[in-house]
C-alpha cells in the first residue's frame, strides 16, 4: 500500500494546524474565504504536497 512521504505528512499537518486555528483560506490567494470543512482542508494539503512533487498515493476511484 502506498504511503505519504514525510514531507507530504508535514505539509498536511501544517495545513490542518492552520485550519484548526481558523487561518486556512480556500481559492487563489484566499479569495474563497475560510475553510470550514475538515475534508477540504486535507484536500488542500494533499494538493500543495503534489504541487511540490512529494510522494502522495493515487486517488482511489
């Protein structure tokens, strides 16, 4: 089973911390407002990790 790399885990952890403190914003430059959904916060963290080339498992379909 594929696993997240350490860097990807750290990035998701940082994003979740921002979400819990109410500082995480969605959309380009935070134009979408505060993120209110836990799943959306995780998706943002995974997206940022993929953009930097970190090891992230393929999406289950």
